[in-house]
C-alpha cells in the first residue's frame, strides 16, 4: 500500500520553503559581454558550511516513469545541493519539511525545460529523478571531510501521480 501525492508545477513561490528555483525568469539583472548576454545574477543561496567547499559533479541518473514510487528521501545537514539539468527534459523534484528528524508529507514538483533547483541545507528531498533519457545533471554541493548525507526509507511509500 502507498500514499498518493500529486505533482505541482515548479514555481519559485511554491518552492521557496525548500530552496531556490534556478531559471531565467523576469528581467535580467545585468547585460554583459558587449550587450550579447543577459545575466540573471546570484539566483541561489549556496551554503557549504564552515568546513566545506563548493564542488561540481556530473550525475547521469536513470530515467523514471510516472506514477513514481517514493520510498527513500535524503537530506544534507552540512550544505546546500543544486541540480542543474544539462538537457531540456523535465524532472521530478520531491521535498518535505522536517518533522522530528524525519521527512514530513512530501510535495512533488514537475520542472519545465530550463529549470533547476537548489535545496537549502537540511531540506529533505527525493533522489535525482529524471523523466527522460539522458538524465544528465551538473550538481553543485558541499565537498568536505564530515558526513553530509542522511537517508530515510519511507514505510509506507508514497506514489507520485502526474
């Protein structure tokens, strides 16, 4: 048995309690490169903790399909984590507020092309969930010597519906 949740479209307002939506929305902050490039400046609150540094890794995740069974959530207590897709394909973003060191009821978001996300430090989220191949992402997160991953298996799992 699973608990059903429905996807919402990803917007900065809906996602604000969990992190930042990375997209070129609104007017650019600056025009650079002799007028040939719009700069959307400082769009995420990156946090790598006092003993960490920024790292960029490349992830190639297997695509999933809907309905999606959510049985694992994770969080990074020492730093933020950003998922920046390297394709135009949408992906599923699942987040939950913390309830006594466990994820609360999840919310599921479906991205539009050219959207990424930055999870703030300590936010429970699902694993990287592309909905088409290739599932190629640049991931910006904390590199450091202290543990920065907590995982929780969900029982019962959730079923994410479109």
